[in-house]
């Protein structure tokens, strides 16, 4: 046996053990890493506001606290307002449920010539096996729901804590990162950091502006239809449709439809039609213009980045995909060498080959000669030159 073989075997086993240990640690800490990633992008989003306040002489820690306090107050106010609205509407719907059930049963009896009654329907529902199983599962799942809520609050606290440190100690963090890099690399890191701040802030700005436009548009519709809680519903539609990816539009439109249905079932159809029409206007007119000005990314690239981010990190990936891709595109754009485009008609959209264009000109000339000869034959008293 060669002398190096035992050492090579021990080294290979050690490397394999380190790989397995690192893989296990990564899967155990992936939740924490995702929270840190969200906190980093949140710190980038509030960096412009914190930087302006710090430039006026305020300490960065106090400026960061004020920004987070404003965000927290706005979020708690929105949740309380929406919760009170939903509680009132749920109470009204429960009180009016027998009336709705009577109207449905009356329609079924008139349409299908049946003799159903509300008492029989209620008894069949209360005595059904699926309702009993649902109640049992709900009772056993209360503890699981409580644990999920507590876990979500802990994750939210972790994200806010990391984002507070990233924003408050931003200069110190950049200084610590640049201290281990040569001067040339330091300039690149600082430039990438600045681009990330600009693109993330621009993304949130565009989303906030679209949420404002969407909320105003839906508020006008709900006020015209005299749907209750129109301001809260407009805020709900604006925020949920813009900041919850993929399914945000459907969640945003479902609640106003439900509230409008309690007023008049036809109003729910009006709300549904308006949501569909406005969504098309936003996708094809409003969003491309705002995205091009604030994030400078093609709509197709934005859509693909959201799909890729969802596949990789779920809802978190969908939220941070567009600012991340915009930052990467802007950073790599400085290293891509570009040339002047040749003056070719195919670049302008004319895909016909040159031979085809020459043949078209020859055919046009022949048609002109034929038309001239027909004109000469129709006038026999004149020469062709005339």
C-alpha cells in the first residue's frame, strides 16, 4: 500500500463529512437565511429615507426607529380598520343568512319543481358527517394554528430586528465589508450597494404609486355603488394587489365582491368586471411605463423573474425577484461592451431579404409599363410619346 493512500482516504472521508455537515446546517438554517435576505432588502428600501434624515443631523439609529415606527403604525392601523370592517360584515352576513337561504331555496323550488324547506336543509346540514368531522378537526387544530401564529410573529420580529441593524449600521457594515477587499474591489462593492438601494427603492416607489392609483379607482367604483367601508376596501385592494405576488389580485378582488354581494348580488358582478378590466389596463398600460421609469426592466423579464423567484424561494422570492434582477442587470450593464448597430432595414423590422425587395421593384416597374401601354392603346389618335 502506498504511504499516501491512507492519508488520501482520511482526507476524502473528512471532506465528505464536512460536506454532509454543511448540507445539514444549511437546511437547518435556511429559514434564518431567508429572513436575513428579506431584512437586507427591507433595509435597502428604507435606506433613502434614513439617509436623508441622517444628512440633516439626526442619528441613524433614531432615524431608522422613526421610519420603522411610522411603518408599524400604518400597518397596525390598516389591520385594525380592516378587522373591524370584517367583523361588522361577518355579523351582518350571519344575521342575514336565513334570508339568503330562503331566497336560494325559493329559487330552487321554482326552477326544479321541488318542495325543499329551510328547516329540512338546516337539519340535514347539522346532522351531516362531514360537518361533525370538520368541527372535530377544527377543535384539534386550534393548537396548531396558535403555534403557526406565534411562529409567524417570531419570524416577523426577527426580520425587523435584522433590518433595523442593517439600516442603522449601514455605513459600519459597508466599512467592515470593504476593509477585507482591495481598493479596486471596494469601489465595485460600493457601486453595487448604491445600485441595489436605487433599484429597490424604485421598485417600492412604483408599487406604492400603482397601489395608490388602484385604490383611488376602486374607491370611486365602490362609492358609486354605495358599498359600505369603501375607503378600507380601496386600501385593501391597492396594497394586496401590488405587494402580494401572483394571487394578490384575486385576494384583493374577492373581499370587495363579497361585501358588494351583501348589498346587491348584481353589484358583485360589476365589481368583478371592473377588477378584470382594470387589471388589463394595469398590466399592459400602467405597469410597463412605471416599471420602465423606476426599475428599468422589461415587463417580460420582470414576469420571468417573478416566476423564477417563486420557484426558488416561494412568496419571498416573488417579492424580491424584480429588485434583485434589476440590480444585477444594472450592475452587469457597465461591463457589457456595446457597439453601434448597423444601418440595416432588418434591424428596423423589415425582414424581407434584399433579393425579394429587388424583385418587388422590378415587378412594380413592369406593372407601370403595362399600364402605360394600355393607356396608349385606348387612345389610338395619339402617339405613345404623347
